[in-house]
C-alpha cells in the first residue's frame, strides 16, 4: 500500500511539475482572460509572462488576451514592462485585448498603448482589486463598497475606464446602488479562466509556500477565483524549487496543492525578490536586523525631506493624543520617505508604518522596490491589509497628490500625459480617519535651497498643482467633508486643511513670501481666516528634530 501511494504521488508530480512551460501555456486559447499575480516585482511570475509572450511571437497564439493583475506584475525593464516595450516596438496589437490594473506607472510603453487606444483599459484601487478576487472566489458578483463615490470611479463619471475604448465598451463595470437611502458602488469585471501565479516552493502535490517572497500579495485569492464556479479554470505557478510531498509545514502553505494545476521551475534571474535585488532575508521576514549606526545616519535635507518631516510631526501629535503606538499607511512618492525620517528619528517602533503590500513595521522601501520592507514584524495578505485601511482600523495615512483644487478634491493618478493609475490611493483615502496629503507645491524644473532654517525658492516649477479644478478626482472633497475627516495638504512651503468651503491656509515656511511664493502660484485663493503660522523651525535644520524623547514621554503618560 505504501509503495502504491508513492507511485501515485510520483505520477501526480509528473503531471503537475512541467519542464517546458510552453506545453502548458499553449493551453491558453485566444480571447482568454488571464490573471497575473504581482505587487511590482513582488509575487510577479516574470518567467511565465516572458514565456507567454515568446510563445505568441513563435506561434501567433494565444492572442487577444484580457489581462488582470492585483497591482502590476513588473517594474521598469522587468516583467510586464519588458514585454510591453517589445509589444510596442513590434506593433503587436493582437497580443493584448484589454487590461484591468491598479497601477500602470512602471510601464511607459503600456501607458502609451492605453493612450493610443490599442485596447480598452481600466484601473481599480489595489484594495478593490484584491477584494474582487476574494469576492469572485466566494461566488459573489463583485465588490460592494463606498470607495470611489464622486470620483473618476463613479459610473456617473468615468466608471474606472481610463481611455475612450474603455468608456465605450464598459467591459469592466461599476454600478451605482442605493441601499436604505445610502449610495454604494458595485465593482464587476469578467472572471478570468487562467492565472499565472508565483510562489517560492512547491511540493510534489503542488502545495505552494511563499517563504522567500517579500509579501503574500493576493496569490491565494487569485487561485480561488480561477477555481470558483462557473467555468473553473487553470492555475499555473512559477516557483524556485520543488520539495518532497508533505515536507512543507502546513502552516506555511499559502495555496493548497489541489488548487494548483501546473508548476514551472523558474530560473533565478526571473525570480528576484524585488526590482533591485535578488534576495534579502530581512525583507522576507527571516530576520529583523538590529538598528545600526549606518541605518541611523541622517538623510540629506532637501525640500522633499521637509515635507516628510512635517508629516512626521502630525504623526507625533497623534501619538501624544492617543498615548500609544499609532498605525500609519504610507503611499508612494514623497509619503514613502516618511519612513526614512522615522528611522532617522528612531521612532519607527512607536509610529508603525504599513504598506499596501501587507508589511507592518521595519523600513519600507520606495521607488520600484515599493512594497518591500526591511525588517517588518508582520506581513498580511493584500485583502487583509486593505481591511485595515478601508475599515479605518489604522490611525492615519499619508498619500501623494498630483493636483488639489479649490474644493479640496485630489487628483493622484491621471493626467493627459501621465497615467500611473490609482494604486491603493482611493481605498486608503476613503477609509483612513486622518489623511495627510503630501507633495511638492509646484511641479517642473525647480531649484529650492534651505539655509539657516529658511526656505528659498531660487527657481520655481512652471506647473501649477493647486488648480481651480482637478483633471480627474481621485479623492472627493465632498466625501472628506461628509465624513468629517481631518485632512491636511502638506507641501514644502505651505500647509492647508480641508474646510467645508474649500481649503484653508494654516502655515507657511520661514523665508517664504505669502503673495509671491504661494498665492501667485495657485489658480484659486485659499481660505485665510488669520495670519498663517510659521512651520516648525526644527524641520528646516540639518540636525535631527529630536522627537524621540517626546514620543517616549507620550507613551509613558
């Protein structure tokens, strides 16, 4: 009997573990809907994506694929971006038939295809996308939420379509629903039949563990969606190694083997932990490194650090108010640099930084490595992380902005020439009890200096960011007021707050001329009830602000 069981397991392994991925990828027919895991390079099945497109080049199939991802499976020059560059250069208009991604920002080529109307394209928040996989996997039609009301996601506006083909075809839909007099949105999309997934290890049964990955992402939920009724589909997983049947600790199994149809072993060069490095045990949670002298060195003082420091002072006030650790989300761009300030000030254990990928604590990385953190103390799946955000379980969030208008609306993700996508912004902005929007006051070529505790604008950017009306609404000022949220708009030279009638100027930086450097660089006049205060002087000197002692004292009380 034991020998027979071993033979059955061996036969099962032979069927599941595939040496040539083309034999499996060729099962994907034309016009398929294909889901791909990936939070940037984290959990991105780069090898499978590469081989899928090369199969198309070789045979002409599969073509006309509608691609869906929980974030974006790649980074500049890697993963889907590398493929998108080849597609654009070869003018292979038959490969992609449509896209639904939360983030397009790492791929200029993909953005060009969207703007040039190669196919219909849509963009959901990361949280909505992750929930959608879980909901569809549960047999429900989609995600019911208030996230997106009175923004570009609202069907009374663009309904998450980001080009004209998307607005015309509406293959991905957002429905406005009234429940007991309250408005909700229901997000729906076509169910995928195939998934390209990534894990670290698979055993001979196909059980998947993610022990070397920087996060869990939405891998399990995507696999569940594929296997949900109707039309159960096929899950194909990329891994680094194969283990004997039953040798993975059951608590480490993220995706049970019966959900996995095929496993492909990836070359190491297509399975990096993040965009800029192959593997670091302090990122996968194997170790939490001690704070070193090197990690406590000061970050160069520039206008971006000034913004991050001003955000940090708001977080310090929350810590004083609650007398405990505070839980914070940091968005991409300038908000991500708040992590550097937290480490520099040695308060990263008191102001707990979380990232959309699921990490808690440690030092979040940014740029193409955004989503990975050095030394996190906890890592959740993406849907579970967004429960923290959308449910208002966190204490505050710091999010970036492209534009702010006179109503307090924020555009965070789309301009005529740029299409990064919403990322986690809409769900976090909707759920976080307090929001600190953080960004530069103007855009374009600038020269800004800091001397003797004062800010000096040598050359200002020629792109106005405080406008009469934002190009697209990513966060609604109306919803902020309705929810009575504490929302600040923090820049290097001025701080504003959301008021019922618009936005009110609270503070200006030392050395800044109110008329010349602020009011003349806005398309509208902010509310000014009283003379603005000067921003905290500590922000504008190279030495540390010294907030560690204040934070410790607040906890002790």
